[in-house]
C-alpha cells in the first residue's frame, strides 16, 4: 500500500506541471525574451521535485537508487542547482 503522503505528492505533481506551463505561457505573452529563463526556472522546480519524489519512493519501497555513475553528468546536482537558481529568482521578483 502506498503511504498517503507519497500518493499526495505524486497526485499533485500533475498540477505543478500545469502551473509551470502557465508560468512559461505568461512570459510568452508578456515578454518573450524572458521565456528561456522561465523554462529553466520551471525545469529546476519541476525536475528537482520529480527527482525528490522518485528518490523518496525508491527508498520507501527498497528499490535501488539510480546509479549516477552511468551518466556523463550528475543529474541530481544539475537539477538541484537549477532549483536553487529558480528559488533565488523568485525572491528577486
């Protein structure tokens, strides 16, 4: 059985993606020069959130974590860096 806290995170993630699309769409209508940065911010927010949810689920269900050594770049570190940048950008707004 799936722990309710995990199911809530998984089920609300689709809403977070919709909000991310709306944020990008807003900048597309207002100032298209801001769209690349808006996309990167939403990538950081949604990507890191998805990574975190997946890691929590894998840990909870004793599923081995992904071996990051198989990739030529550190996915988690890059998502976290972009997430942190997005949070800094939100503070500036």
